[in-house]
């Protein structure tokens, strides 16, 4: 998604720190308008958070080491939606995609691609 730990002037972080590292709840705003509101551990997004891309896409769910990992919902600005499991910023495990034309896919994903058992 985004490089949360890029330590140049591309973002502003407001929140708790410990020994100079982001820790606990915080808000990070990038110059392009992207925003993360959520929890940090050891300077990385870890735990529950909400990330809004500059283009309006939004992810709400679990993070691990600055990446979507665990259960989460990704809402595209065009209204398409994915709800399910993630690993390393990719759909992975069981999930469902729904599109604006009322079509959907429910099934297995691996590294961001439909794989295994599923239906459309």
C-alpha cells in the first residue's frame, strides 16, 4: 500500500512515541493526502487501523509490520469492495469481492489472486 516507515519529509506523524519510535495510537498524513489512523508498535503499523489512499480507496482492518495482514475490508472509490483476509498487503485466505453490477466472488485467495475453491 504505502511505505509507512519512509523517514523523509513525505509525511507528518502525530501520536505517541517511545524512545523516538511510533508506539500506540497515531495518525500519519502524507503530503499527497493519504492518511493512516491506527496503532503502531516498534515504529510500524501493527494492530487495527484505517488507511485512506489519496485516491479515495480505504482499508479498515489489521496491520502487521506496516502491511495489511489479518482480517480487513478494502473499499474502492468506485464502490467495489473486498472483505476477508490479507497477508503482506495481498488478499490471502477466504474473502469476498463485490462489484457495482451486483456480481461477486466468494472463495479463496493467494497472494492477491483468486485460487482454490470459490464461486462467482
